[in-house]
C-alpha cells in the first residue's frame, strides 16, 4: 500500500552541511556568507566521524551570518504554511541569534524580509518559527546568524511545509444534561457544583456592626510630614533619613555604526527602538564604486513596517544624511544597489 507523508522531510538544500562547495571546499554547498566585516570569520568543520557544523565569530559587526544561494531558495508550490527549525548554540549565555526570510514573488521580485531574533545558551538547542506566505509568494530565501559580538555554531537548518492536520486540532464537545432544581430547603456545604435552571432568590438577613475612628483635622506642613523611603529597585532615590535625592542631567547622546554591503537584494539595518530619543538621524557614506539607494522605515511594533519618505540616491564617495520626519517607536534603514558596493551607516541621536 502506497502512503503519502506530508510535511515531514527537510526541504532546505544541504541544510545539514554534509556537502562541500564545488568551488569553495571550505564552505558548505548552497550557502553564502553575509554581513560581518574584516574581523568576522566563518569556520566550516567537516571532520570524519563528527557531525558537520558552521561556526560564525563576530567581533564588531552588527550581524554576521549565512544566506541561501538564490537557486537554493525554498519552493513553496501549493504549501503556504512552513515550519523553520535551526539547531545551534552560542559561546555565551547572552548570545543573540537571528532568522531573516526573504519572500520572492512570481516575477522574481524580492519583498521586504521577515526578521526574528532568539536568545541562545551554551548548549545546542532547537529554535522553531512558523511562517505563513501569501498566495503570490513562490519562494522563501533563508538567512541566519548572530547579532552583535560573540560566536554561534550552526548544526542544521530544517524547513518543511505544514499540513492542515498540524495546524488545527479538532475538539469533541461532550453532551451535558441539565436537571432543573425547583427549590432549596436548607443551606449547607455544597460538595459538588450544581447548575441552576433559573435564579432562586434567597432571603438571608445580614447584620454588620463596626466602629470607625477617623482623624479629620486639617493637615499642616509643620506638624504633619511625609517621608519617602526607597531602594535600588524603585525610581525614587532617597537618603538614609528618608529625604528625596534629585539628580539633574543634561542631554544624552547615542551613536552606533554598521558596515554593510549593498546588493540587488533589498536589505535592512538592525531594528532600533527610538521611543526615548528626541532626535534621530542616519548618516550613510558610500565607500564603493556603484550608486546605492537607501530609505527609512518606521514600525509601531517591530513587525509591520512602512516606508518613510522617498528613496535617496548616494553616489560613490558621498555622504548623505537621512532624518525621519514622522515618529513611530521602531526605525530601520533599507538599502540596495544594482551591483555590490560598500556602505558605512551611522545612527546618531539625542535624548
């Protein structure tokens, strides 16, 4: 008897890193390096009698990872619900891993990527992410790696479609018979819950006696005082005697730097929460030899994004300043180019 199994096989080409690259033997087939800088490195280990793995070390770049080759992207066909699993570990407990998925529609256009991040421990663990693609999406291109400084080891990347049985569970409803209660003769302890067909009025007399003492005199600042006592866990700092300590601070300054490579694929910088910043601007320097395009995006929750303003052209050797005119809690910068070119992106803000 022939039996069809749905959604149980890995659809990621070389997701277990068993195959070496045909042109680069020190890197797994169907994968490319992405992000990082001159201080980042990728180590592909395929020793005999050991499971292969890919270790990414990142020192100063905002992110470093691997991305599928374009021809190795997931082909969705009629399945639009997918489960993505990544088995990996960090070199320390506060390591942050990320997953970025690029939807590709039928005409080959790449839509805005879906971004996810996860905390890692020092032991291998499996992270899972369920994604749902629209009817116009034909391919999904996977990217994963490490956010910020540190190192992570990737052992396997798995993706397969989910059948409707995996997404929904049916629950059977049991029939219950309701017995009508016409009256209650005595009130005692109810051992088991009962269901009443209609409300039954109960007339139980209740007498309450209490003595209330209140001081209603007028308060004066000389005779009446209030002391506030605090600790390290509360926002009010106090002295040992209970007096409030006030600290006056001036303007704060925030800055971050990101070196990226712009390509024909639309990419974005790390998402930043600017809710506590009064002014925020991007500065982009094109150190390459090709024309680059950048545009700011805003989001209320870090998931749904919208463009702010119009794309800006940056010629080679030029520096451009981009300041969002509208405000939402999260912001990021998208960038792309017709051919590869290097960009240096500053984010500077005041609070």
